[in-house]
């Protein structure tokens, strides 16, 4: 996170608000309703001048702006005499509707421009990989029988997911969104397998992404791969891969799978029908690029060997690592290792009071520190054999803005032992940083990466495997109008669907973001892609999405919003006279209180999840 990216994110949000207020102002001028004040920004004016009947301001807080019409924010008597409220209903409705309409048009214009630059075509690829947790070199805390929800439900590579709970899917992103919104809630998938359709029920597992709890089922999309070879003369050839060892290719993990099966020499068939011999090499290196040769004196070539070397020595707190530097020099380093055991899930009805949260860290077992690996193992073994409970102490990290603190929770629970020598706490799923991810190992100061390289055994030249980029369609100025309109319509439908699901309780309130959350998302998008053309396109797409969402939210029939004002005007047009001013004031005051409370809750949530 950088201050510059936050400032740029604020600038984009301010621009959307400014466009909204500018539309109100210009619409008022167009129908002869003048504004008293038009301000860029909020707060104390820095610069002000008057032209005609309007005072123009540049204010201290550069966050959008506002327009004030006569009588709009005055007492009841002044309101009735104000020029805005004396205007015909259709003029007032035109002025009010101009704000959300401008956000809608802005979103369309951005999408129109992106369509001319080029946007990836929507496609729903089949499942490329059903994720499986590592069962080699794991601690006694890790469950060797634990599987991801997709594997437990019977999903396979090659399956194509067509719908989630009856909602048809057009892209993998839509599947991801449907799943992440419903952690620990069963969903029904319509799956196509070998030309037949079947229904599969799966319950997304709750996982943490940053500070947000989302759902995950453990699948990755099929991604076309390209074999990159260096030909004679130094030119590069790129050939789409058809199969590896006669097996269809769903993703790059096929090479790791073959290596784990003891196959380091394989045949790769490309779409042109040619067979290419490929040798798979794997090694472990540190973050600074040094190749790891041994851990605690044991030669290692992959992370499984590293884990086993640590486990055989009881996961010592100080580990000797021998590395080879890029210049060939051997060097021995001593690094501190920290084993972390965290809550990976709590059953809905555990056999003890549910006082734990996802990602809480286990610190002691019967007052024995978790870092004392062998003593804790002995304590758990004796407790399981005697059928007695153990006292587990968990630590929870809390943060609000710049304040950080820790809370503890104690749990007395039974423990059982498996035939494989692992331990289970009924109703509680624990996970460690020992088997946290494929291809990396992070244990305190010990941070290792697993690297893999493909080599042509005949020439010795390195080969590369790249993702085939998704097809991009670039529209002309005319056809881009239809594409931009379709993207705008899709965004509106997506927002309306989310609002409906919020009302009926299908989606949690915590997935709603206010201004703080919008700035956070925008600055993360900038930081993720860096200051590049691709990053700019991503931010522009996000800006269009937010602009259209602002239009939809402003058109909701909430009295303080533009949609509420339009509802009052419609009532006035049908009745022939406006609603009694006192009732309007009461309704708006109640709406303001509700809106302030909602804004405060959303802002608090955004600050906590920042």
C-alpha cells in the first residue's frame, strides 16, 4: 500500500461524485433553475467567486463536490419559497434524475472505450484442476484425509460448471463470485460431464483473504498452455500443447503431478502433431535466489524433503540451511523456524462453546507452547490414550485503524488420535503453515520457494510453458456501442441481483463497501498491477463498475437519495399536489438517521478490513 495509490484512488472516486453533482447543476441551468452554490470539494472554501446568481467554490476537502439549489437545505418556510420547489414537477424530476443518469452514461462511455481497446471474450472453461492438500511431510496437526469441497463432492478435471443454484454462468469470474459470497452454505451446481448434465451439491469452505472471510471450493479453470522453444538462430517458437504423456492438459500442475509420480522424462505433444521430449527439473531456493542444497545436513531437492527433514528433528526452532549462491559458493545459514497452528474451520454445532474464529492462532496445549513440538505431541498422545480433555489456548490478532491488540480464548476439548499418528479435535479444523500452499514454505524466517524448469534433453536448452492469453475482441467505434451497452446492462443486472439477495438474506452485509472500501479496492488494484497500461485498464473498468453501481444505488426509493426524490415527485404528479412539507421533512430526517447509521457500519467494516 502506498500513499500515491491511495491518492489516485481518492481522485477516481471524487471524479465520480463530481460528475454526479455537475450533472445536477447543468440540468438545473438547462431548465432555468439556478444553483446558489456549486462546489468542487467539501468543507471550508479556499477559493470562491460569484458569476450570475451562483457562487462557485473550490473547497478544502477534495472529495467530489456538491450543488445547492435555493430552498433545498433550508427551513420549511424557506423551502416553499425556493425556486427549485416552485418549478414544475417535470423540471425538478429532470434535475434530480440527471445525477444518476450521468453516472450511468459515464460507465457506458468507459466501457465503450474499453471495447475499442479490446476486452477478453466471456468464456466458461472446464475445470482444469481439483485442488488437493499435500499429504506428504505434514505435521500431526494436519489432517491427511482433509480434502477440498470440490473433491469431496466428486468434481473432476474436465467438468464444466453451467449454473450455481439455477443461475447460469457465462464466465469463471461469475463462478468465483457466486462461491465466495456463500462460505459454509451449500450450493447446487449444474455440471456437464462427458456430454451429460448432473447436479452436484458442494459447501464452500470458509477461508480468509486478507481480513475478509470468503467461500472456496478448490477448483481452478482449464488454461490453454503454450510450449516455448528456442530454435536455431535464436528465434522463439510457440506451439499450443495438446497433451503430456497422452493425458489431456488442464493446467501447468500436470508437470508437478508427473514429477511426484517419479516421471522426470516426458513427451509433450503440440497441436501441430509433433512430439517433444522434455526433462523436468525441480529445486528449492530462498527468496534471494540462493539454491538450497541441504536442511539440517539432509540433501533436499523439493519442499517435501525439506518438511521431512524438519519433522525428523522435531521442528527445531533454529535450523541450519546450506545454500549455493549464484556464483557457486556454498554458504551455511541459521534461520529461526516458527510453526503456526491456526483455526481453519469450526463446525456449526461443535461439542463445546463456539468461542473461536477463523484464523485464530493456537499458542499452548495444557500450557505447553506449540513451538515445543515433541512435548506437545507427547501430551496429545497421552490425552488421547487416556480419554481426557486438553486445554487449548488461542490468540486472536485485532486491529482498528492504527491500533493493534491481541485477545485470547481458552477451550477445553477432547482429542482423538488417527492410525496415521495425527490428532483431531472434534468439531474443529486446524491447519498449519507447514502445508499451507503448493510451491512455497513459510516458517518464520525460513521462506523457501519450489522452482521447476523444463529442459530439452537433446539440446540442453531451457523450455518454457506459458498461458495462452484469452481471446480479445476489439470493436470498432460503432460495434463498441453495443458492447458497451451490454457491459452496462450486465453491471446493472449484477447490482440488482446483489441487492435482492441482500434483502432476502442470501448474501451477508459484510460484502457491501462504502467510500473507504471503494478507495481500498481501487488502490489494491493499482498496487497489484503496478503503474502499467494493464493496471490503468483495470482501474478504468473498476471505475465504470463503481459509477454504474452509484447510479443504481442513487435510484433506490430512499427519501434522502435521488430515487426517493423522484418517488415524491411521482406522488405529486399523480395527486396534483406535493406531500405535506412536514411529512417530507419527517421522512427525510428518519432516512438521514438510517443512512448515517448504515454509512457508519459500512465505514467501520471497511476500516477493520483495510
